[in-house]
């Protein structure tokens, strides 16, 4: 199994991500206070519902991953609390910040210590954190941005809180998808050959696709606010059905796999997310075709309402048509960037080629030796050596002749099996 390397650039991304998290909290509080002062109770209720729902969802995933059988806490920050205290921390909605503290601790040690992190603990912890950020992005930041854009369209005024929150949400979305992509790249055997331009193109096609989707939803919600909830529920049910039919196996406990499937349905409402191994070209084409039709319908309904029943402010017909066509064009533009990424920068690898593989082949040309079994009988060691695999470690133990010198202790390397499954889905 290849050794995971944690660079100072990765540590910089962690610090910037933490700053964005703190900024998002401040803007959330400011938005709640502002809506309350302006007596915008409907917007306040929706915002609070989004904040609480996203927080409970993220904390649930975090706690389930800590509770997985064989899961082991790696940092001093994580080990300072007992299991019951850790559960209480998640109940108080503070588990994600606890994870951030652990990642910062091990990142500092890995980035500024001369001793390499041979166990890959920093990368292991960062994998879970990047996935939690992605869940938070599409359960909180994306819906919030739709809410803020809807308020701007309905009022026709640019207030400081709406502008700040929209910018903050857009930055969080862009940064989260970029961090998720960088986490997947850590499983590549030749990560250093993957230039930064690949992440830039990945960022751009996600930015265009997500922006077009969010603007289309905001346009529709500005003229038919009650129907946006019906649209979400019906779309989510269809998407959740297709995720369920894909038979995912992301969670360690099969009894809670439905939570992951429901979350993927939520992510699909805004952007594509690979959930199964192998080539998914047909699924991707079907998804983007569905999204393109849906965005066109949403923009068409908004344009029709602008013509027949102007809301609080009137938009000329030409401007309304240009706006609707531009939103659809941005989505098509994003699809072009996605094609460029897969044609020029996306490495197609087999499962065995990724780092963190659970099986390794014996070196070619290695001759058979004599070894002893536990009962003391000699056997031909051309058979595979005894291999012990735990949930968090990948360890080779070869039983050899006791008269020979003992081999050095094997390195224990953490492999995030959840993120590796996502890497298999993305790169295979």
C-alpha cells in the first residue's frame, strides 16, 4: 500500500477551511438577528430550519463514524474524552468542531515535524472532514444561497446581510468541492503528477453547474415560493429512489445506509455525486439531461410569470428572456468544462491501482522459502503469507522460520475505507 503524504499545502487548506467555517457561523448569527429585527419571520424560520437540519445531519454522520466497530481515535484531542462525553458533544452539535481540532493538531505535527507521518493519520482524518464539509455544503450553504437570492429577487434591493451571506455561501460551496476533490486525489498512486490545473477545471465545472442550478431555483422561488418546497420534495423522492436502486455500501453499519442514500438524494438535487463503482456515463447523461430539462422549466416558469404577473418590481420582457437563457447557457457551459476535465485530466484507474488497497501482490520472482506453521510443521511458503487486516489498519505479518532474525515491525497505515470507496467510484 502506498504511503499517504500530507503537505503544507494541505495544512493551508485546512486552516483556510476553518476560517471559512468560523466566518459562516458569524454570518449565520448575523442573518438570524437581522431577520428577527426586520420581522421577516418566514425567512427566519426557513433559515433556522436549514441550520438545525444541516447540523443534526452532519453530527449524525460524525457520531456514526466514531461509533463504527473497530474505529479508533488517533489524536490527543480525540482521546481526551470518553465515549459518553464524545456522544454528549455531538448531541450539543459540537462534534464537527472537535474533529477540526483533531485535524489541526495532527496537521501541525505532520507539516512542521521532521518525522514523517508514516501511518497517514493526518490524511485519514482529513478525509472524513472533507466528506462532512461536503454534506454541510449541500444541506446548508446551497439552500441558504437560494434563500438569499430569492430575497434579493423579491425585494429588488441589495442589503448588506444578503450580499454577505450570498458571498459567504458561494465561497463555502466552491471551497468544499475543491477540498473534496483534493481528498480523492490523495488516493492516486502518482498524486504529484496531477497538476493544480485539474483541480481548477474541476472547481470551474462544479461552480458553473451549481450556480446555474441555484439561480434557477431562486428565480422559481421568487415567483412561486410555496411550490419550491413541493418541487424539492418530489425531486428528492425521485433521486432517492435511484440512489436506493444503486445499492450503495458506504456506511459500515448496513442498517443506517438509508441515511447516506437520503443525503446523496439531497446532494443530487444540486449537483452530481458518484455513488457506484465502474463507468457511470449513462447515469451521468441521464442525470444531467434531467437537470437541464428541470432548469429550463424553472426558468421558463419564472419568465412566464414575469410576463403575465409582474411581482413587486417589473422586469422588461427582453431582460427576463436574456436572464432565463443565460442561466441555461451557464449550465451547458459547465457541462463543457466537465467534458474537458474527463478528457484531459481525469485518470481512469482500477481498484487495485489506488492507494490504500486492502490486498497486495507478492513481488514478482520471489522464490518459495520454508516456513513453519503454528503447529511446528514445515510448509511451503509459496502460499500467500498470513495477512491480518483490521478496520483501521493494513498490516502484513509473515510467519517465517523462527531461527531467522525477526523482521522489523510493519508500518501501520490508516486507510479511510469510506473515502476509498468514493475514490473507487470517482476514478474507476
